[in-house]
């Protein structure tokens, strides 16, 4: 669970850095931004799913 949390944190830092330069991005950069956003959302969903699964197994 810790490696996924570290990856979420790293991707969030990259995403926040990209948000500041969104207006200056060209089409390729925006595509990369949307790719990073999608990957970050997927990681968050998988992390929450893992937490819920662990919580249900303990009960």
C-alpha cells in the first residue's frame, strides 16, 4: 500500500506543477497533462478500493 501512496504523491506533485503552466501548453503538452490526470485518478480509485477491501476483510 505504501508504494501506491508514494506514486500518488509523486504524480500529484507533477500534476500540480503542470497546472501552473496549463495556459502555455501546446497540444502535445495538454495531451500529456490529460494522461497524467487520468493516471492520477486511476491510482486514487485503486487506492480507495484497496482501503475499502482491507476494511471489509477485517470486519
